[in-house]
């Protein structure tokens, strides 16, 4: 049952991604194709005028342009730019490699460089992804702590908590805050605001120094921070800048902070997308259940309804995962499923993350089984922690 639910979620996500890509392709084709055709017509007109003026054949001119394209791959440009493979240029290149940005303005041209890049990128990208996951855990811990402090202030204003006294000193404070959980949607909002602030500040720096428009600077920030890295706009490529050392340091700091924030935001948005997929599956399953209930009512009039059995107890975060597996098992057995089962099974991922956010905010010690400690797995928040927990479960089962 659990495998069937995961497969249905995977197939639905794949279909939605394909539809999303088809819609995006249609929009970009409608927007960009006319401009591309106009640029091609202008280029053909310029080539025709140039060959006629200098008495050259189109074949000779195309051969010369192909040679320039090869030189451009090696880092040669018409404009006066810094060497691509000096130490600072190479350091900028490896930064784009390990961060998976990959602007493409600098690529290794030798066989030795390409072979070294394969092994260097394999270890560097893995280490950087590990850094991003650890950063995400600590960032969410700080956000949860701040949100809990704000929640405590609201309770003190309402008179629920005493104004004097330290946090956690009295039993009444612990009891009143025991059920509080910060919402993942608030975390997503905070990360969106932080990413927007970093992008606006970075764009204010790029616009006067690089000579870009403010919109182009914002566009570069998103492309770079999201590690898409088209390479049409690349910062810190001129030979000289005003306050060159300070600018390159600021460029490095903004890119690092932006990539970390956008990566964290992507992980949180993926949880929201998963909740949306679960909601869609619930709606689709409800329609099937209404049809199946009519058939099963005749053959199973005396069957015990899962909703009636589970209505005698409250659904908690700790039992959501167990209830989900029980619900999947009943789904395979052919019994009727109540709406309460569907609602409980679709709150698993969000409830688990909210519980982790609450524990990190309260600085509660993480409970670990002895077998998981021996295997070296630990809890946490984020994509890496979820993977570690899953590995711990599989290793314990074995």
C-alpha cells in the first residue's frame, strides 16, 4: 500500500512536470521566437553588406567566424577582459563548478583539464550539497527559534504566560507551549523575503559596477543563485574595477548567501508541492471511493469501518506515519476508507517537519534508538536529514 501510494505520487509529479514544461515551452516560444527571427534577418543583412563592401565570399566569412567561435571557447573575446585561467579566474571557475552554477563562459579545453574536472566536480559538488543541507538545518533552527520567541511574546501579551521569569523555568510555560508548532508556510515566506532582500542588495551593487540595468541584475541574481547559470550575464569578468578587491569579495559573499537561501527555499517549496500532490491524489481517490462504496456496501454491510474505529482516539503527529501505513494496508484489503483516513495520511510530511521545527526551537534532545546510534545516523531538518532517517530505518529493519 505504501509503495502504491509512492508510485502514484511519483507518476502524478512526473505528469505535472511534463505539463509544466510544455506550458513553459509554449510561453517562451511565443515570446522569444519573433525576436530571434528579427535578429537573424538583421544578421543576414549585415553579412550581405559586409561581403559586398569588402569583396568577400560568404564561404570565406563563415570560415572566419567559425575560427572566432573556436577562439571564443578558449576564452578569447573581442572586448578587453581578464585572462580566464589566471589564479583568480580559475578560482571563480571552480566556484561555479562546486556550486553547480556552471556559467559556461570558461570551460577546460585540454584533455587533462576535462578528466580532472570529472573527478574534481564529483567530490566538490557532493561536498557543497552537504554544506547546503547543513546550512538549511541551521537556518531553519534559527528561524524556528525566532518564531517561537515571537509566539512567547504574544502569549505574554495575552496573559497566558507570566511576564517575569525566564523561558522554560516554570511548568505552566512548558505546558502552554507544548503544542505549538511553527508552520512551514511561515518558513517559506521568511526564506522568500530573505532571498528577495539579498537579490535586491546584490542588484544594487551590480548595476553601477557592471553597467547592467537593474532588471538585468535581478535576472542575473536569480539565474546565479538558483544554480541555473545560463552564462549570458556573468559578474566580475572585466580586467579592472573600481575597488576591485572589495567588489570581488562582495560578489563572492552575495553569491554564497544567495545560493544558500534559494537552495533552502527550494527544499521548503518542494514540501508544499508534495502537499499539493497529496491533495490532488486525495480528491481523485475520493471519487473512486464513492464508486467503490456502492459496490462494497452490498457485499460488506457488516464490515467495521476504519473511520469508526479510529474516531475513538485523536490523531497525533507520532501516530500519523503508522496510521498512513495502516490506511494503505486497508486500501489493499478492499475495505472502505473514511475521509478522516485520507486527511490523516496527507498530513504526514508537513506534521513531521513541524514537529522537527518545534523540537529545534525548544532545544529538546533528539531521541535516538541504540541501533541508529550505532549506525551513525542522526536526526535533523532538511533533505539530508530525511535521507539519514530513512537510511536509519532501513538499517534497523535489516
